[in-house]
C-alpha cells in the first residue's frame, strides 16, 4: 500500500479517536478525554497535511471525512449504544460506495 494511503488511514484513526474522546469528554468537562481529543485532532490535521503532498485536497477530504463518518457511526453504535435507523444506514452505505468509486475509478486520487 502506498505511503500516502497509510498516512490517510492514520489521519482517519486519529480523527476517530478525537471524536470518540470528544463524546467521552462530556462537553469538555472531563480532563482526560478532553486532552486526548485535542491531541488526536492535532495529529489528524498534521497527518492530513502530510497526505496533501500527494493527494488533492478535494479527494483527500472526501475520503477522510467519509471514512470518519463510517467509523464514528460504528463506534457510536458499539461504544455509546447509539442506534441508527434504516435511512442512516443506507446513507452511510452510500458514503462508503462513494469512497470506493473515487478509489477504484478516479485518476485524480494522487498528483
């Protein structure tokens, strides 16, 4: 796997950790999760900046935010017991489909 995709995956993981910590921080009233949130978001943006060296910003952001949505919805379900209705599941499926279309068929994924 090319290094820029590994960096993108690391950015998605950092963003997912940050968003999970944001939920756990209870609106920044708990110190530990609040600190994790800030550090994870800083790492996510740093990694995004690195990935921008080879992936165009529109493609990078679509893949980063789309994968983040999917992972956070899954974490919300598994960790925070947040349920999704059928339209939400279908919408998330369409996001995944969009990411696959970009990855498999677009010639603009790297520059």
